[in-house]
C-alpha cells in the first residue's frame, strides 16, 4: 500500500502530512499545469491585456463555443487556466458575487474585492472534507475608478485561495518560463507600458514559451482600457492584425 512519502496523507484534504503539506491542494495545482494551457496577463499604464491558448480538442467541435475567457461584469474580465468545468462553476459564483455587491451598494464591485471573494471561496474548499479544491487558476483584469483616477488592475487567484495583484503574470503549463520573460520585460519598461507595448509583451511571451508562431485561431486576447473600460475579447481579424504588426517589427 505504500506510495512513498505521500502514502495515506493524500486521501483526505483536511489532513496535513508530516512535512506540513496538503497533498490534495498540491494535486489541484498539478491539474492546472496538466491542462496544457498557458495564459498571460500584462498590466499597462492605462490598460490590461490577457492572452491564452485556444485548443479545440475535436474537429467536430464548433470553435466559437470553446473559450477560456469570461466576462464577470461588463468591466471585469477573467481568463481561467485549468479544468474548464471547474472554471465555469467559479465564473458563475463570481458573477453572483458581483451582482449582489452592485445590488447592495449601488456601484460596481472593485476588481480587488471580487478577487478576494473568489479567493475566500477557494480557501474554504481546502478545509472541508466534503469539498475538493477547484483545479483552476483565474486571472482577473479590470479598471478601478477611484475619484478622477483610473487604475488598471490584474489579479491571480490560486486553488489554495491565495491572491495578489501583479504587473504581469502567467499561469498554466509553461508558467515559470513565461514569468521569467515577463520579469525582464517589466524591468525594461521602467515607466510602465503603453497599450501597444502590453499587447506585444503578452503575445510575444506566449509565442516564445510555446516555441512557435501562433495563428489567430490558436489564441484568445482580452483587453480592457481606461478609455474603454468594458472588457472585450478581440475577434480573429483583430488578433490577426496584431500578429502581423508584431511579426513586421521582428
């Protein structure tokens, strides 16, 4: 029956191993990586750009019905990396939280507060035996309006319930390689990135970690800007135009 150091301790989510690990939570992180999808989020001075791979598993599937990007509110978008069924459940809960907040308070939910609510639910799922962690990592993006100032926001939430704001972040299969590249790009742009730079950084990082050029139907791109705070998923024609501009620069 022995299966190495995790023997017996991975049967229940509520039991710590002698090394202080919760194996079921670690397996949830592994499930995200095993989905073989990489997602990137980049925050600019006046925008947030999110990019993810789009994989259609079967030729019989209608490609437009496959998406890892979701609109939580008209102004807050989300790219979910991992198990798509878990992602849809999480998105439904996030939409409910956002709608309740607006109904009770009379204004749109801030991105950071929505990230906190989603993270709180994830954390609760790690401490009850009748639940399991969700095998999904959502990246939330939006613009928070504080008085006259508009602040782009980018948050990542993991299955353990940890969330934090980022200048740029990756999630999924090639997460570490992508984060290393993003770190260099953010460091190079000392005064922050424009919309064009953020778009280029996100797409180029994804192309680099995948090791090949991407086609417009291979990726999804979502944007939100200060001038147009509504979350928008770019069409294939718009993505193609962006890829052409980037390849011409190279």
